[in-house]
C-alpha cells in the first residue's frame, strides 16, 4: 500500500512523513515543489529508505501528478502543499492564488481522473484528505464561542481567502463528482522543523542570537496552539475513520495571547540557556507595527473529532513548548542550515525526480 503526500518537505508535511514511517511501513510518495519553505534536511533521516520516494514537482503540474498516480497507485492523497505565511500573502498574494487555488484545482482534477478509473471495489476506499486552517473562519472577539465546523467562512487575509477557496473546491469535487474527500481545519501548529518566519521558531532563534523579538501591535492577539505531532495523529485518525465529505476541526485547547507565548518562551530559555550577561530574554521584546487586517482571535472547538473519532491532543502548551525549545537547542545543524540558507543547496543534489 502507498500514500501520496504533497508538501511533505514543509513543516507539517515533513513531520507527518517522519511520523508516518515511524508508525508503519506503508510507502510514502512525497511530492514537493521545494519553495523557500521546503527543506529536505528535515527528511535527511530517510535517505536510502525505500519506503520514502521524494519527487520534486508542483501539485499544479497535471502531467506529473497523472503519472505519479498511475505509477504508484496510492490509496490516498494528503494535500499539505500550500503557500502558508500570512505576512508573505500580504506582500505578494499571487503565489497563494497559484498554489492554493489553481494548484489545488489541478491536483483535484488529476485525482478525480485517477479515481474515476479505479476498479469498483477500490473506488469507495480511496481518500483525498485536504489539510486546511482555522483562519478560513475569520476572526473572533474575546467572548465568542470557538470555531466549529458549521461556522461561516469569513477569511480576512489573502492567505486565508486562498485556503477558503481551496476548501470550497474540495467540497464541490465531493458533491459534484463523488470524490471521497476529507477536510481538516486546524489551529496554529508549532514544534520541530518549523521554518523561522513564524512566531514561535522566530522568537526562539532571535532570542538565542541576541536579536529583537518583534511583537505585532499590542501582542494581545490570541491563537490556539497545536503541537505538530498531535496534528499528525489527528490526520492519521481522520484518514483512517473520518466520514467521507466531512470536515473536522483540529485544535490544541491552548488559547494564548501572543505576548504570553513569547514570555513563556523567554522564561524557558532563561532556565535552559541563561544569558552570560545576566539579562533576561524578555528584555529583547520589541513592539512593532501591527500586521494589516490582523485577525484578533482564533479558537477551535475540536469536539466533533473527539466525539466521532476519539481524538484528543496529548500535549498541553506547557509540555509542547518545552519540547519544541529543547528540539531547537539540540538541533543546531538543522537551524544553521535554515538560517544560512544552505538547506536550499540540497535541491537537485541529494534527490532526483523519481517516478
Ligand atoms: P510550509 O509552508 O512549512 O510548507 C509548505 C510545503 O509545500 C513546502 O515544503 C513547499 O515547498 C510545498 N509547496 C508549496 N507550493 C507547492 C506546490 N505548488 N506544489 C508542491 N509543493 C508545494 O507549510 P506548513 O506549515 O507545513 O502547512 C502545511 C499545510 O497546513 C498548509 O496547507 C497550511 O495551509 C496548513 N496549515 C498550517 C498551519 C500552521 O500553523 N503551520 C495551520 C493551519 C493549517
Ligand atoms: P504566525 O506564526 O505568522 O501565524 P498566523 O498569522 O498564521 O497566526 O503568527 C502568529 C501570531 O503572532 C499572529 O498573531 C502574528 C503574531 N506575530 C508577531 O507578533 N510577530 C512576528 O514576528 C510574527 C511572525 C507573528
């Protein structure tokens, strides 16, 4: 048996592939375009492991995806590939439309073509699992109930609008063509192998290198934080037992204002890696100009996933953030490769397109 994962050199996809192959031997075809966010160093431990086949390519490349599906006959496709950073989407939304909307459309069409041709007994067993975000639901005020699966879509950033569009396409491909899809909408992930443009890895690495810790606006924006390996276990569970055509919200039950997140990171670093000059990491905090259109609060009601599929996160924010910081402290090679840009030299050097 085989699964096809797209975006498996990114943060969540990379963790998913590593976790998947830790749990079993089912082969993974990993299709990734290796944008700035794709990092083969994350998958270094799989070099020479024939359960993992890396393919450098675009989900929007219909010919390539057709060939991959025909050659490897995966029983499921899990779509992680996306442009994922809100700030980048504000500066340049075009890539977000291209990958998240047009790319998802092309991927769905290729998958539909493949699925149409499957023998009768394989068709209902096939799955297309689309990984999406809570940001499609827009923003909450302090006292609003957390997002559940019935909330209206009200995306506010180019990123969330492009993800919302992709969710709608996935839904339509189920309702119109019968494609057996599943969608997950999760909150902010954190954990190992996270590219340091996002808040948590940025703050850890900036703190250690003596730089400012930039807090947008008043730092009172609230996010729900989900440890990435909990997210991976939720996806495995939805793939295994989710009801076709349904969406499942995935959250960590860990709502925190950004400033509290940064204070927690600083306190753990003070303990694990005290500064030589006796100052505290929180002294490096700098309040900077707010993000335009910044959503105030995200919160996830993940009870459907618990009720129907028995999934609950294992980590609290306190346990997960400590593990994350310890990982960054203990994996300086990975960090150096990312911060120096050396990870990009892996492209075309360590791996070749394999069909
Ligand atoms: P990421 O930016 O770290 O990784 C994205 C990966 O997709 C990269 O490896 C990149 O090279 C690849 N990619 C980009 N465009 C591609 C294309 N056209 N074809 C093939 N590969 C392409 O993102 P992530 O944080 O790992 O997020 C994975 C998914 O989860 C995304 O769909 C994102 O919207 C969603 N999500 C992420 C978070 C989060 O907190 N990180 C939260 C909710 C949802
Ligand atoms: P981010 O990690 O970019 O995720 P998202 O925007 O998808 O939630 O940001 C998390 C929160 O942290 C968000 O409210 C923006 C804020 N933030 C900062 O205050 N400073 C920063 O340097 C970054 C990158 C984010």
